[in-house]
């Protein structure tokens, strides 16, 4: 089951606008500054925690998330 309603939190990042995580489904949702929204599947909770704790969320995303998890785009860049 794909979660329909996640509660995003605003993050301090030049790449990302917000992040949300559903621990029950292991789904990470990221909103980018360009307006695009993606959901990443089978993401361990530690990855979400580490993303929030990272000094550079954009660098963490590029090294640890991009290309590592199955994903779907929910909204195109605006």
C-alpha cells in the first residue's frame, strides 16, 4: 500500500524543500526546490534520519539516495 498523506517537514537545503517519511511503509517523499516531488520506496528509517541530520542535505541525497532506491515522480518540476 502506498501512503497517500505524508506530513512533510521543511528542510534547510538549496536542493530540497521538504522531506517526509512513512516508517510503516518505508517510503521517503522528497520535494525539491524546483517543485518536483518524488517518492522513494524501501528506504530504511536510518537513511531518513541521516538525511535530516546531514549538514548538506543535497550532498547526502546525491550520494546515498539518488539511484539507490526505486522511485516514482508525483509532480513534475514547475
